[in-house]
C-alpha cells in the first residue's frame, strides 16, 4: 500500500476505517512526512514520526 502525504491512495488498498486512520495521521504529521521525504532524497537518515495516539 502506498499513500501520498495528502492521504491519497497511490497503490494497493485498505479497509475504509484503516484508511481513515492513515489519513488522520498523515494530516497531523504532514510537515514531518515531507521533511523525511527530503531527507530520503538526500540519502540522509529518516527521523521517527509519532504514531496516532
């Protein structure tokens, strides 16, 4: 399963409820996700992102 930083499903599928959790988490951590994306592009270590509480 692949999901964009905006919560759009890019590949695969999830049950509706699980996808809602993924979208909520992505919305709360969008800046951290994008920062990690930039780190990955520079081959730098990724930082951890807190799970949905």
